[in-house]
């Protein structure tokens, strides 16, 4: 989700992440939320990481891709859903065809591709997820008729759908995205979509934060809905993230929460996101493995059966 830095940079969040250590680094991890962006996707290269204040150092699209893939190997990320401009997604997919699942990105400036073209790319395996759909930034909810043919296609082909929920950067309505509305990030707005498309395999990106009650309501009534924990596990205040995660676990949703990083142009964010989960002392070893791997295997219907 681009432009996050506008906000979080201004918030002056202290550096909460000390080291990219992962106690489970030899066990497989699935990242449900990554991006294949050109290095200048946010307007220029070397934009500082909003948490550490340090730029990635990647000077070209190739360097950004290689640095990201290197972090994936380092943490044994065996699969990652990665979305962005389709030409960049395809480039990354050529580099790591088995490890990467191509995602269809949509936001306020990117339009959705032709439905029939999309069908062919899904069937060919070049794409595997419809998302990240950042409808909120375009002043839309997933309920808008614009998405209907794509959701019908996803339902027909049994393609997972990832929808951006919850947060947006501070002040963005006045800067980049005049159509953005907080309201459209509320997971409760997905209910009519779930009614109309009962077979849709939908996941809430960013775990619906900060809409805790609505996230619990939707996920408890619609058991097919999963959620990823991307970006909230490394950008927002750690205590806030852990309280939110603990509430979702307490609500009995631990089998439907999935790891995600939302790595945009900072490859080190993958390690920081892993640390956000690892540092949650209230999670058992089994609950962490569910979040890092088992739940995504089930959601994605992968052949792997676990460790
Ligand atoms: Zn997002």
C-alpha cells in the first residue's frame, strides 16, 4: 500500500524493531501480502523506511527485486503473494516462478485489466490472487459495481481475493488521494459482497485494523473469510498491534490469521514484520506456526500439508 510513508513519516514513530531475528527462521513462512514495485513507485527512489528512517539502498528495479528475494530466502519465505504493476509482477515471477504468486493490484491510479485477459493469466498461472484491491483509496468499497465482473471471475476460477481494509496514511485525503474515505476501509462493508458471492475466498488485508468489532463480526459470521496482518505488524505501535492481535485470537480467529509483510520498497520490512509476530509473548508456538504458515496453506489450498 503505497503512500503510507506520508503518514507514518509524520507520526515520528520511534524505532521499535531492534533486530531482524527470527527464532523460527528455518521453518517455512508464507507472506500473503507483498508488492512488486518499481524502485521509484513512490515518486523517487531511496525513500526512508518510515520506522527506521533508513533508505533501502536499492538504486534500480533489479536491485530492489534481488534484495527482496534475498530477504525471502533468508527467512525461508516459501511463498509470497506479490502485487503491483503487472509488468513488474511478471518480471519478478520469471525470476522466482515457484515462490511468487502474482497478484492483481488496484488503487486510485491503477485500473483493473480486461476481465478476459485476466482470465487467461489466471488460467496460465501467471497470476494467482485478485488483490491487493485498494478500493478505499479510489473512494470505493468492494461492493461497487466496478468490481462485480472481477469477483464473479474469482469465484468461478476459485481465485483468492485480497482486499485492503482499515487504515490509510495520515492526511492523505488532502494530498494524494482526495477520494479516499476512512469509511470504505470498514470490513462491515464487505457483507453484501459475501452474500452475493458465497464461494469467494476473501481475505482482509491489514486485518481490518482498527475496526476490531467489525472484523470480529464479519469473520465470525462468514467462516470463509481470512485476514492478513501485514503492515500493522511493523508500522503501527507494537503494543497496539499486539493488543489487536490478542483480541482476534481471543475471539477464536487464530486459525484464519495469516502472516503478511506489505513489503513495498524496503526489503528489510519482511524481517521487521516477522519480528512483530515473534515478539507476541501471548502466542503459543503452535499459534505462531498457524499464522506464519498453516493457515495460508489451507486458505491457498496448497499441496503442502505442513512441516
Ligand atoms: Zn494495503
